[in-house]
């Protein structure tokens, strides 16, 4: 796929028309693509007093006709919130599981946290939510982290933070690797040897060779201070050998950031979009990490059409298109 064929379709709800679901603007929802449907769950929505609270909204967009051509103004979301009594949730992570026929939702902020399960599963075939019984030692509930799944049905969960929003009185940041086997429903722990220091707000994707790539974010140093991770420092977790390593990427290094997204193209490039640096839009908003070179190489493609400054959004690869939905605009 040539760089010119990467088309970004911004599905920010305030820009859409003919919406038939409760698709009000939101930050930090989850997104998963199964077949021709893009599922969106939860997120923080603004209420009347200007504060934010989680929602249990659940809906999907049929992406069969992407790029929608001249029908963008007439696309509509299908509301399926009624399919289960899910708690309000945001800042969680989700991944496909089982036989790629289920969405596994882990952690996040839920209301109330103490009364809700750590993991919920949506069965695509049965069209229902349920709470799975998982053996092993479960991790602590956390938020502001990412998760990916491999082709064996394992969900990899790294880092994040536990705080008052997840039901804990004190803030704790993590650098553990939690592995959920979604086929056999068991918890496992990956190695901490060589792992990055506690990290949140990063972007993550998994390569076909089983290496998980962690980009940017915010890390907590041993002295308790927080700092943004240099975008040249790429943390890699080898799922095959349970091993951490760090690669120093070359090329045009983009600015530091958190709350951005990353998707993998079919030809081995990671498209990073959005993010913020101390609540200001990161620059540039669009950058590309080529994983076919060793070391990986950054490039900063030219944008021919204006793209919004965005963070806390979702990004999903659909064929040759990256579909970006929701999030916070820098003008908000």
C-alpha cells in the first residue's frame, strides 16, 4: 500500500449527520472490528455541569461500503445497547478473543467499580454480554492502557494505572504484562525482566511475527516524577519468547505524546495519529513507523487535506483505510 493510498476518515460525531444512535461526542471509548462491523463501546461523555461520566452506549457502524464515497453524510450507527446490561465504562481496553467471534473488555473505569466484573465478553454469534469465569490470579483493575490479541486467542495487557477512578484510594502505576487466554479462560503473567518502567497513555499494536510494539506515552520514573516517552524509544515485547527489548528508531522522530493511536498497515507500517503533550496537540498529528527496516524508521508524511488535532480517540484499520472515531478535539 503506497503512502498516498492511506486515507483517513474522521468519524467525529459532531461532524456527522443522520445519526440514529446515541452517538454523542465521547472520549476514551473502545473500538473493535469484526467482519464488516466497527463496534464502539462506552467512553466518557460530558454532562450538564461540564464534567464527564462513563456511559454504557454500545453501537456499530457497517463499514462494508468504506470509503462511503458520497454517502458520508448519510451513514448511520446502529444502537445495540439493549443487548445487555453493561455497566457504564470508559478508559478500558478491548480485544478480539475466543475464535475471533467475541469482544473481551478488560478493566477501565466502571460505575460502580466494586460491583462490576473485571472482564466482560460480547458474543457476536449469540449477540449477548456475559461475565466469564477465569481461573488464575487476576490483575488489579486499571485504566489508561492498551491491549492487543494474537492469533492464538491471547490478550496482552501492559501497564496502566489504578486510582480513585478504578476504585483504589491511592494511585498505583504498573509495568506488568498480564496475559488473558481467551480460549481457555486463564490468567498468566509475562516477565518483568527488561520491561519498561510503569507506563500509561501509550499506543500499541502487534506485528505478524508476534512482537508487540509500544509507542510513546507517559512513564513514571523511580523518583515518582512523570515524563513523556521519547518517540525514538520503542519498547517491544516478544510474545513467543516472553522477552522485552528496546529499539531506538531512526529517521524523522516525531514529537512526544500521549493518548494517541497506532494501527498496522498490510505492508508493515504503523500509522500513529493524534495525541497530546501537556494538553496541547502533539506535533505532527500524523507520523509513520516503518517496521520492515532494522532499526525501525520514522517518517512524517505530508498531509494534503487538513486533519483535526485529536486525542483519546479510536483508530481501526479497515482494508486500506484508517477509520478514526470520537475523541477530544484540541478546540474542545
